[in-house]
């Protein structure tokens, strides 16, 4: 399994910005898809943004005009730039990776990083 380490969470005011980083333990050339999910208290974990190895994007409607996912292949790192944050963005954000068929489509999760947006 891929080890994922997130950073960049914290407290922001509504309208502010944060950038999350996720470093993978191996080359993301070997990762089929990588991205972010979030889970708010009392709610199910939901997709925020995922980028495939080919570069295609899957972004939640609730954030698509405010958040952007990117990656640095040389650094084995994915980023989530979050702009115009809203209180409803408050959640624990988890980095996610899915490997390809050679690795049995194995899925990995980071430990999570808290994002809190105050109004």
C-alpha cells in the first residue's frame, strides 16, 4: 500500500484560502488516481476532487468553482488549493490514492487533516 501524509489544514475565515498537500511514499506514476475526500461531523465521507494518472478530473459540484487539484510528479505530491472557503467546508480532509491493476487496485488513505472555517 502507498503511504500518504497530508499537511496544510488549519483554521481559516470564511472567504479565505488554504492549500493542502499530500505526499505519497512512492512515485505517483504508479498511482491510478489520487485526490481528496472529506468528512464532516455526523456526515458520510464524500469526494472532493480526484485526478487520474492521465490527468482527468472529478470534482464535487459544491467546490468546483472554488477548489483546484494539482500534482507535482517529481515530488510525488498532490495539492488541493481551496479558495473562498465557506463554513460548510469544515471537515477532516483525507488524501486518497488508488493503485492500478498490477497492485490489485489497492486503495490507501492518509491520516486526515482538519480544516475549520469560521464565519
